[in-house]
C-alpha cells in the first residue's frame, strides 16, 4: 500500500471537508487554502486518527478546540459571534455532520493508514 505524505493527506482532508461544507450549504465553509492554524488542526486530527481515534473522538477534540478558542453553541454557524450548531455531543449531531467526521476518518485511513 502506498502511504502518502502528511502534507498530501492534510490537503485532501481539508479539500473534502470544504467540498462537503459547500454541498451542504454551509454559509461559512473553510477557505480554499487553509490558514496556518487550520492546517495545524487538520494535521493534529490526522495524527489522532493514525493513533486510533474514532470519528466520535475527532468530534470531541474539535469541540474542545473550539470551546478553548471562545466558541459556544449557537443555532447557526457564525465566526464573528463564535457560535456553532455542532458544539453538541456526537450523538446529537445531524447525520450529515457525523458522516463528515466519518469521511475525514476514511480519507486518513485510505491515504495514510496501514
């Protein structure tokens, strides 16, 4: 099996996440080119998957990251107000959001996993 470099895995994960956000009508999708902090966060998530994290674990880590950055639950995503409707337990996420976490996980396993 070919294992792709971390830079490639991070880029594919970011692009897939952005594409899914756009397809789902997210009013604030990730930018085409990730900011340094986004790239670092994505790489950290890739490493978590490689260490055995589940999609639920990824969501929990994302929530912690957002909360530590001052975000809180809100009915709509708003980066200015720092509110996000996905700041809920994994089991309370809409199916589309759980699938987004599963897609990220699957991409990492396909490109960088054993």
